[in-house]
C-alpha cells in the first residue's frame, strides 16, 4: 500500500557524517579460515587423525554434518558404517546415509556426543571482535545473543534477509530500499492518505536519521488493533540495546487544538520490527482521533508528526537516568 503524499522536513544541525565504508557480512559463516565451517565429505567416527593435523580441528570436522555443513548437536545419528548426520538432515535424506547410501535406522553416535561435551571452541564471530571461548554445547546459545553478531536489516516494508554491520545496513537501506537519509535530531513529517480505511499491509519505514554519530530508524504504519485500525510511529536505534538506552526521543501529533505526545527510549534493531510494533512501544493514534487531527474530514488522512532525539545525560555514578515511556 502506497502513501499518496509524504513531505519530510529535517532540521539540520551540522551533523553531516558521511556513511563509512563497509563490508557485507552475508557470507561470514562460510569464511575459509573459520574452522567451524570447514568441509568434510566422509564422517567416520573411527577415523584416525594424522599427527600433523590439529586434533581439535579434526574432531570439529567430525562434528560437521555432511549435508548442511552445520555443527551437529544431540541427537547425532550414524549408519552401520559409522557415517554421521544431524537429526534435522536425517529426515531430509529420507533415512538414507548420504555417504554410503545405507539405511540410517535409529542408531545414536553416543561416543561423538560424549567427545563433544569435553570440547571448547571460540565464538564464530571471533573475526568481528568476540574473544569468548565456550563449551561446545553452550557455544550455539551464546552465538544467538553474541553482541558481535551481525545485525538484520531493519526495513519493515518487506521480509529482507540481509545481514551486516551498521555501516553496511545504512548503505543497504539507502541504495536497495531507497529509504530517505537525513542528518539532524529533529524531524517533521506530513502523512497524507486518500483512503484512511485501508490499513492492510500499510507498513512503512520512512527515514534514517544520523545524529550524535549514530543512526536511528523512524517507522510509521497502520494496522488493525482489536479489529480497529490504528496508526503508530516509533523510533529504533541502529545498535545494541545498552547503547540505545543512552538516547531518548519524543513524538507529537495534533490538530484542532488537541495533541498527543509520546516520549520514550528507542528500541534496538536487535528487536524485530513486529516485536516492537506488537508491544505498542510508540505513539499510537486511533483512526477516529487521526481523522479529528486531519480536520474532521473522514475522506482523507492528513497527519503531521514532529519529534526530536536527544542524548540522555549520565548520572553521577556514570549510569544513565531511566524514565518510563509516557503517552499523553
């Protein structure tokens, strides 16, 4: 669904930082120097490791599934000849060993599972700065929340699977999604929609703001809430949650002598767009109120949303003051 007319006025404050050079991290998991993703076609538990090889690396090769090349976690299955496969791929290959074509059955490779318990490996995001060493069975859990893991594209208008660092995602949003880029900590948007009753798939991310050396995503969308159409605006921080808490923002919409004001902390893009939306963590405008702000004309929506971003001053102990989100 398209917006009929959008006007954006961003107050410049001289913070015209250029977007830095970046690297796409889409193929990070297949880096040739990362032992977790080395490839091995034959997986025989009884393989004797040559003395010239690193035993840890060789055992790790044994823990790599020959089908999906991911690390295997219990239950690890094997055929009668000792070739191993992960539980997910066992179903995909129709219970037939991909190495020798023998039937897999329900044989567990308990020896390999036991060996894995005694191993420790570095996080797969070592090249991005993570220095942690973890037991094999804890490594996967850590990597799911590692602060050095790549960020997912925050664009809300489509299901985008692109991942990368912040610099790469900023360029991706600008070049591939054609998102407007502005420098400044204040904004003024005017939204015009000829048919305010249409809310299906009305999801937009309008602008990325660059201020205080950081990037922020301003979202505005319409959706059904308890069978009633509502409009919602909110801000997300392009970085981790701990850094997001250093900033605050306000949003204001009004008309006909009335106004709504929202003040809160931007959510990190680590939180998915739908998660933020469904938590109602932003400025929510009921359709009747939105039409009232539009001048009472029920045939056209005209909303002007203004706002600003500021940096939260630290307390005397170095921490940042926390103020609950407000909606009035």
